[in-house]
C-alpha cells in the first residue's frame, strides 16, 4: 500500500511541476501570453496541454529536434479542437506535429477529421498520412504557375479595379488547386504580384489592408459625427481563426453579453458557430442571395457549426407558398443542407409577449401618427404626441389591436428609444402594425404583425445564432438590433456586414425585377437573361459555376456600389462547362454545300473526341455525305486577308473531316445565296497554309432546332446610374431566336437540362420547351466561347494531319 501511495504522490508532484513549467514551455513554442492564460483557465484544454507537455518532456529527442515557434498554435489547436472522447488519439496527432509532419492548420484539420471518421478503428497510417498531406510539399514553382493561371482568368477584373481588387481571393483559389500549400508562401507571392502590377499604389494598398478602419454612416451633416470601429474585410481565403476573430460587433455597450447570458447560451447550443440564411419569402432568389448563402453555410461548415434556413415571413401582404417552395429548392440546388428550416412566424407568440414586456417596462408605446407624420418627426427629431402615454393605456390598446378592433394604420406599436439619436434607425422605430389579412402559415390567428427590425434580432437570439451576417445596407440598423436585445435581456450574436453583390449590365433589386416582368421586357422570373437562380438554371449555369463565382469575388466591406463585371461570371461558367459539356456541331444560319466529287450514296466516317482534353472519355462518329450544311458566315466569295472561312480562292477544313475546295455558288434572282458547289481535296496540298476550320452537318443526318441566343440585358454597365430612366437602358437585342438551325440527329433523344458545346458557337443547354416526341428541339445559349467579337469570322487553326481524319 505504501509503495502504491508513493507512486501516486510522485505522479501528482510530477504533474504539479509540469503545470508550473507549462506556461514557459508553451511560450517557447510560440503561444502568446493571453492565449496561454485563457487555455489554462479551461480545465479540459489545460489537461490536454499537460499531456502534450508530458510527451515533449518524456522524449528529449523530440524536444531538441522539433521545437519551433509555429508548433505552439498547432499544439493548442489540438488541445482545443480534438472532440471529446478522442483523447486516445492525442499521442498520435501530437507526435506528427512534433515530428514536423503536420505543418499547418489545414493539415491538422484534415487529420482530426480523419481520426473522427475512424472512431475506435485501428488507424491505417498510410491512409492517415495521405488524407492529411504528410510529405506533400508544394514547390514554389507550382505556386507561381497556379497563381499565374488564376491571374490570367481574372486579369480583366484585376486591372480594372486596381488595388481595390480582393487579392486575398487569389490565395483561396490557389489553395483550391494546391491543397497543402503554405499560406505564407502564397501571401508572399501575391504581394510580389501586386508590386509588379501596381508599384505606385503599394502604399495605399498597404494602408487598405489594415485590420480595422473607421466607417461613418450616411447621416445628415447637421447631426453629430457618429463613428464606428469595424473590421475591414473577411474573405473565404482567410483561415478559420482569422475569419471568426474579425466577425466582431462594433464597440456598443449593448452588444456585450453578460457572463450569465453566455453560460445560458452554451448550455442550450453546443455548436461553436451557428449562422442562418434568412430570405424574405416575397420573391425568387437571385445570385446576390447565392453569395450570402455561400458565406453563411461555409462559415458554419468550416468551423464545425450549423446553418439554418430561416424564412423571415413577417409581411403576409407580399408572401405566398410559391416563394417558400422556390427558395427551398434553390438552396438544395446550390448544394446546401440546412440543419433545420425555421420561420419567423414560429415565434409570433413569443414576439408578442416580448412586445407586451417592453410596453410594461416603458420601452414601447402605441402611436397613432401616419407614416408621413412619423417621417417628418424623425427628420426634425420631434417626439410623438403619444410617446409618454401611460404603459397600461398602451397595453390595453395593443390588446385591442390584437383582437382586431382597430383599423389598419389606425395605430402601431413603436419602440421608445431616442428621437434625437444621430442614427435615424434609433428614432422610435415601428415594432408592430395592423394588417387584416391571413398569413401563409399562421392562418387567420393574427391581424397584427411584427416588423422585420423587431423580429430579426429576436429570432437570431432565440435560435442561438452566434454570427449574424448581412449586407452593408443593414449596418445602420446594428444599433437598434442591440438596443432591443439589451432591453429584453437576451443573448446577443456578433453582427457583421459585407458588400452587396452588383453585376454589370443587369439589376438584382426585386422591385426592378418585378417591373421588367410586369412590363414584359422579360418572360417571367426564370427568363435566362435575369440573374435569378431560376433564370440562371434555365440558361444552363450550374450550381458549381455559381459557387465558384461567389468564391472568386469574395466577401468584402468595400461598399454597396462596387460593380463586378459580367465577364467574371461568364469565365466561371466557361471553366465549369468546359469539363462537363460534350462537344458536338451545329449550324445556326445554314447554307448547303454539294460535294460534286462524292457519290450520293457515299459516306466517309469521321471521328471526334467528345472531350478534346480527355480522349479517354469517348468519341462521336460523324458521317460525311455529298450534301452538307455550313454556316453562311463561314463563306465569302472574295474574303478578306484575315478571313479563315471558305472563299473562291481558299479551301477550308471541315472539322474532324476533309478539306474542301470551292467550285461555284448558286444564287436566286434577288442575289440570295442558295447553295455552294465544292469538291473534296483528295490529298493534303503542302502549299495550303493557314487553313481555316469550320463546323458542318450532313443533310442526311440533320434535324431542325430552335436556338435562343441571349445577350446582355442592359446596354449600360450600371443601369442605376440612369436614375428614373433606368428602363431605357434595356437592350432591345438581348434575345435572338433562330428557328431553323441545323444539328446532328445524334441529339434526337436529348432531354431538358443536358449541356453541350456546339463547336465555334458556344455552350448550350436543352431548354424545358424541348419535346423529342414532337420533334421540337430548343437550346439556350449559356455563354459564348472565349473569343472576341472581332474574331467571329475567323476559324481555329488545326494542325491535325489530313490522313488521320478519314477512315
């Protein structure tokens, strides 16, 4: 017994010694004093760090060989993020960090993720090392090459925006291509790129990259200066820790949670990050919503959190079930799975009880002013005549409002904040109004409905939202958001606002979209010219392309007026469809060619790769007969020097087939070209140089199709700059419908939403109007190929040997 007792005491003394030495050890490994202090205050983390310290102390070889100031944060991350119940994996993962086999957060996160998936199973070391990139060193040359490719893809936007471009988004793009890349090396290379591009702007670029800046809300000049401290920007490229640390509310006393509120929140909600995507069900989602969706869902996912889909359904006048269903379908289509679908109307009873509490405590009152009178009083900073009525009187009238005894606009509930506050949103905002109409979900139970400003913050608190992210126009509402939560003594999330998305030559405002639809400028919410998600889907844009676009533009705080070029979106679409759209040929404006030296029954078999970059994915067979169709734009009798189509003097190569030589043209009495006669060149003439390549379709294997060619919806880059005349900027030629295009009969059985690239024409998708049974084929052009309008008449040069094209 004494020996056992002494052994226990020795172990306790050893642990006490470790505890006393632990701060020094952690500091030597690069942890800051504040982090060490917080870590040791947490029992679970402190115990794990003691075990890690034991591993270091017991193995002097590791201590001498592996000590590095970058290891401390990794060791702390192990102690703080390794899930409960996985302490038996602590030795393994610590060993890999100390041996410098795991070098950064990304590898460590991958290692923890793998260990979580393996649970109690024996760890397959080879698989473990492969999953977390052990031994995978990304060379500087690889980084430079990837960065150069990404720069070329975004070159136009970078040069247009200069030092205002979100350069950190390049780092995110590099990491997508080179998974285990060292972030510091990438940052260094990006800085070198910026110096080369904008040497004169480097000082301003450095200034703009500071962590904090001062933002002055737009209030009238006669009001006192109202200054907030906010973070500059957050992009998907930042590390998880950086992204969270930057999501801090401005310094408002009402934004701070008490110790009791924080403890209560932690008991109810176990996730470290809880976000929400909160659309109002009063319309269909557009690409701006996709950006917000992307940010909220990935922020939660990256930090082992959850994200709600919450409908802010507080205005039954503009809501219907169609919008609810469409929004849920769009969220699913983009690849997101919310932890739960909630509704603001779920909390109508709680919201009402909160309103009564505010009345009783003198923080809300019933007002009978009209909307015009309220607006005028707010401008002047004048109180409502009913502002100081007794709480009991307001409570009685509020009950009468609820029971339907008052008419609409006869009364409303207002919060009692400060009518002289420099922020107009704090000048007694409306909390409840009367609307004698049923609700899509609550039915006819209510005839008073809470406003968005009253509902939004309370729902965030009730659902345990930790990070409430929205666009910059809501920044001015941050004060009232926290005032209300403080008045109710309930949990306060962090609030952070980011720039709204604007894309050139289009509009995203629901109000403007409704005008375009109502006035028949477009054909409904799913018109492919609109940037609604329904419209983009019908146009043939994939969820992957949309998400890639959102990652490319990033998330910043550079203002709501910044315009992103439509070309950035088009580039993301091309990049995505290049890998998924099989190649085929079609002719938009057909004219027949008769090959006079081929017999009518003859046919030459020609084969082409469906995906030129990936021959292993298969081939398509085309039969060349004596009558074919080519595009009229690919023929000119004379032809200019830079013209690469068929002319009277210059032959042309039929793509994947043979060279043909002009003989004569046949026109009608009005001079319209009817057909062309040509001959197949039997052998490749070495004197023929710089030969053009054109697409074609054999008459015997041709079917008719309708092609819908979509162009920019507006001729003006920013229609809002036209003011009230914005509608005059609509492009009258934004849609061209070609009824009698020619395509190959191999497409006879295509179904809606199949993608194709019609070579030299563009990427297309089969429209929902297609019906193979009725021989009706409709294709929407998703995007043109990556070539300038000035090269339309030119054809791509082809160096394939002539003999390899014919079987």
